[in-house]
C-alpha cells in the first residue's frame, strides 16, 4: 500500500532542518577554528556552495528514483554496481562513526558538568546509553524532535543576543567585523581547505529528505527545492553562529577544551548560565543523534546480512522478542567505546566526511551521466554536477593523510569482500536502510 502524501514543501524544509540541527556547527567550532586559523565562517560558506550543487543533483536523482533516496542506488544504477557497493560501504562507515564522535563529544560535554568524573568513565556511560536505548527500542518522536528544535532555536537566539551585548561593549578595532571572513595575517588557502573538509559535517543529514519521496506532495518538484532551501538555511544560520564566536574569541587564543570550544565561548559572553544552557542543549542533541545513528547503522548492517553481503548468521539476526538487530547494535556500541579511547573528535569527524564526500561525489557523477551524457546537453545538466563533483573532490583531497589512509583501508576491505561474495559483482547486492520487518 502506498504511503499517504501529506507533506508539503514547508514540512520538508522543517524536517530537513531538524535532521541537520540548527546547532550543527557548534560542536565543530573549535577544531575548525584551530585547523583554519580562524576563518570558520569562510569554511562554512565554501562547504555550503559544495552542498548546494550536490543538493540539486540529489533532488534530480530523487526524481528518477523516487522511492530509493540513496546515493548507492543512484551510483549502482547509473554507473556500475561495484561503485554503488563502494558508495554503500563508505556510507556504512559514516553510520558507525556518527555515534562514535557523539560518544566522544558527549563525554567531553559531561565533563563540563561533572569535571571530577574521568573521560574514560563517561565514554563507557554514553556508549552504553546509546546501546541500551536501541536495544530497548527507545526512539525519539516527532514531537520530541520539534521540542528539541525549538529549544535549540531559543539557545541560538540567546547566544546571538548576548554576543551583540558583549561585542558592542568591546573596544573596536579596524577590520574587526571582516576578520572572521578574511584575516590577511593568518589566511592560507591550504588551512582554509583543511578546515572546510571538517566544516562539511555541518550539513550531513540533508540528504535524508530524499527518503520521504513517497510521502510528499509533488515530490519531483519539492524534494529538490527543499534540499536547496535546507542547505541555504543551515549555511546562513551556521555562518551567523560561528561569526559571533569568532568576533569574541580570537583565533590566536587557545580554548580550555577544543572539542567543546563553543560552550566556552558561550560562557564568556553569558556567564555560567549560558555556558550550561549551551552545554546541556548540545549534549541532549548529541545523545539523540548518536542513538539514532547507531540504530541506523545496525539496520544497514542487518540489510547487508539479510542479503548475505555480510555473514547472515550474525548480521542478519533479529531479536525474536524486540525485532531489533541486537547483535549489530551491540557491535556498534563496542566499536564506539573502543574508538572513543583511540581517536580524537577531529579524526572521527574527518573519517565520517571521507565516506560522506565519496557519496556526494557519486551522486554528482550519477546525475552527470543520467542528465547530460544520456540526456539533454544543456549548460545546467553539465555545470551543476561537474562543479558539485569538483568542489567535493577538492574538499575530500584536503582531508588529513591519516583520514584518507584509514578511509581507503576501510573502503578496500569492503570492496574486496564484496567482490568475493558476488563473484566479481556479477551477483546483485542490496543495501537496505529501512527498519527491519516485524
């Protein structure tokens, strides 16, 4: 039975903003500030341009595959099943890394509340919390998400009001208001490019809109427009948020903790009350994101196990009582815990973007082949996917060597295993990201 089409353009845009989160750049602020030597606003805006081109390509591919909504489907159908598999395998890394970096960030944020509890203890707590939430099937409702989005919006508003009060009480200096965009004393293109490779994480999740194609009025029009509007809205809001922080906290001044830098900025402008308000808001948002990411990763592993892309006895297992892929949930929880002890938030974010950018490049390549090579030879059909691919490639190349090496090893292992399981990709493999069927 087809799903009821009840969502309009406004509903899609609001859903997209909730998926990406209005506070998306706040956890990243410190590591991007450090990597780009300031210029966080610039990295956010460059990443927005890349995402806009990619959003157009995503929207156009959603027209061709209205019920799929996935980068790996587009790549497999338009280019080659092996490349589609590689794209899906890269996305799997993202689903594992999302709860991992949330475990790291939540642990750091919790230390701002109870500094006497060691980081190691907090990582065990949050990795365990995400796992228990998913084993007990505790999922956020649409009402909870809406309430959280309102709370985040109020916190952002409070931050901007307090920033204005603080800045206009500061001594003014020449070029002060332009320095967050461009500081001639510290600007280096390589540093800005490296910062942009992290800033892309601000926009991760906008493509989730494409999965709602079957519930939308006029999806051929509204999916594309909604993706573009979400990217612009998040980009502008994010730029304002980090611009405020850069005005108050100079790039040369170190943070007490780089991972929770935005929280410390909030404390500078609004005192302990705003410090804890921002800290708690981001902590709750990260718990929701980490828990949701872990369940999505478990479902993706379940789909691969069910289709025998991975060993079915383990990955294709469903708990008979809860109908949850419990072994996958526990496996990802263990990986999050071990990973939180081994890598930094920055490294985890770069690895996540490694996979995401591969997916984005794949979508642009698929759109280029479908609409320009096999379709009408128009400037729009050529420039949008080519520019989207090129900018994403440039950002991907700016990732640190450690992230590229680790990501390449993950990708190579997946492709070799996939080739072995499918007799050189002659047999089909399907990545099912839907909920397990009860």
